């Protein structure tokens, strides 16, 4: 072990040079290419394979949410895109990848110090992987999202290009920094505001205010009713359901009791002592996200000193990452919940104090607070102007660069990217091509639903 700390290390300049040398093997221009669709490629088959491991009664909700737009489809198509990226060029430099990197998976959350920061906020698919895959998926999502909010073709490409340019510029800065400085760096509230034009500040300030208001007391008022002087989680079928038994016929409280006991073991002692002061009041199953719909997820209401001291925990199933078929990681043979938590701690820097994991009867879960000052930019038609969305994309590229700098070799990646705009243009061209593929796949989904090949719910709240 001591040898690790005493072995020679390359200097910053040497690491930059090593990254630059990789261009000889993998030219930066090659990243513009999206391989042609191979015979047998079937996005519907991928969705069906994923559905097989999920709660069948919720699968139609997933399809209903994905059908609403190409952007919604892309959000649920991480596995489809991973398969498409297999034959794309890569430098060989690896990071702790998000695995499901898109513009809606970046948002505001509360650091342990109770400050609002902006960072990646979804880690279900995190895994060892190439930095290029996260960057290409993020850029493609920016283009498709820009189309969704009404941007013209030029602005769509500009959004994707901004992702790549911001990533390149910020990673170059991180490559020159000391490791501790990178680790503690973050994108704070004032930095977020400064990224936007003055005419967007009022709306961004409102986003901050809304995020700060999303605390456990707010959830208590929004998600519960007072029944016989006890707070009970309000049911909204089929999205929030209070169940007495699991789908396997086991009493929910017994199952969750076992899960929580196992979860406590994953927490540091100080957090464990804090959590054990709370008592469970109610439990409900909850539908979450787009790509995650159908995975097992519970919301647990606990109270502490009194009824005005609520704590909402989310217990969410963790299935193997969409990157696992393509890359080997030490996490693959262990708990998938631990994989998610480990990846989040590495990427996010100052995560939820109650972040932990557990396992029960072959199923893996991770646990976090349901809503702790979480928020984000509303990416929907009329909610954000196209030019402000491009400014937001600058922050998204920065957030991804920070995540990759924490887990990978920022200097080598920056050396490969270089100072010029060659990689920016290549990634933008790739995003344009993948945007068209996403539209084609979305049309394929609509056709499958129309002919009855995929079940779809009438409600998708």
C-alpha cells in the first residue's frame, strides 16, 4: 500500500502531453461520427427487456411518459444510447461516468452545509466508463431539449456545442489545479445566476426560492393528510399507493423494517445515531422519473422531536447499470445500491447526509432524502427561452467537467481536448446526428404503441 504513495507520478505538463498524444490514435474529428444503424437494432426490444425486471403494472406508465416527446424518449433511453455508443471512437481514458447524462439530470440540491449548489443529481446508472459517452449523451440531450422548447436548428446545435465548449474549457482549468482544490470546488448559487443574462435573473431567483422551499415540512403539507391526528401519505393512484403487502405478498412494514436495519449499517456512526432518533409513521410506493418508472420505490415518512420535525426517505431499487455490459467495474459483483452511492459520493462531492444502501432477498436498494432543497431549470416549452437554455448548457458542461475531474485524470482528458474548438464542433455534429436518431426512435415507439406492441397508460402524471 505504501508503494502507491511513494511511486513516481507524472507532472501536470506530462499528463497534458500524454493526453495530447492520444489524438494520434483517435483523432478528435472522429467523434463527429455516429455509426450507421446495424441490421437487427431494435430499440423496442431494449425497452421490453428492461420491462421484464420491473413492476409490470407500472411499465405502461413508463411508455406513456416516453411517448410525449423525443426529449422524454431520450431521457428513458439510456440503455438504447449506450448500445449505440459502443462502436464510437474513444480515447481510452476512463472516469466514474454518470451513465445517464442529460440536461434534466443536472439540478440544484442542498450541500451538507445547507448551501444551494448545482451538480449532476441522478446516479442510478453510474459506472466506470469513457468520458466521451457522458459528454455525447449530454450534448445530444441539449440539442433534443432545445428542439422541444422551440429553438430553431441553429440554436439547437449551439446548445450542443456549448456543452462541449464549456466542458473543454472547465476541464482544462481543473487539469491545472491541485487535487484537493478540485475536490472542494462546486457551482454555487451566485455562479449559476452569473451564467444567465440579466433578463433571466428574476426567473432564476424564483427557481432558487422554490428549491429552498422544498424541504421536509413542505413535503409534509403537500404529500400527506391528517387522519385521526396522524399524518398519512396521500394516495394518487397509480403513482403514490399505500400498500399493506409487497408484490410478493409480504407485509410492507416487515420488509421495510429489514431494509432499514440493513441500511443503517451503510451509514457513518454519527448519521446512524441521528436517524435512529426518528420513528416511522407511514409508507407508500411511489412512481419516479422517466427511465426509472417500474423499479421498486418507497417513500417513508418519519417524525423526530414532534410532528413538526418530519423526515422523508426514499428507498429506491438499484438495478445493474446500462454501462455494465460494456465495461468491468469492481462494483459489478457487489451491491448495486452501493454502486450508486459510491458513484454519487465520488461525483457529487457533498451528497445527502442520509445517502446509503441496503439489500434484501436479492434486490438492491439505495436510500436518500426524498426532497431536500432540490430543484432545477424547467425545461419545457414556454418555461425557458432558447437563448437562456444555451446559457444553462454552459453550466451543464461545467458540471460534467467537475464530475469527471473528481474521478478521472482531468489533465490527460484536457490534453486530448486541446485549446481549439475542434472537439466542440465534432461533438455538436454528433449531437445533430443523434438528435435525428432519437426522433426516429421516438417515431418507432409511437408506432409500437399504436399497433399494441407496447402497453401504455392513459395517465402519466
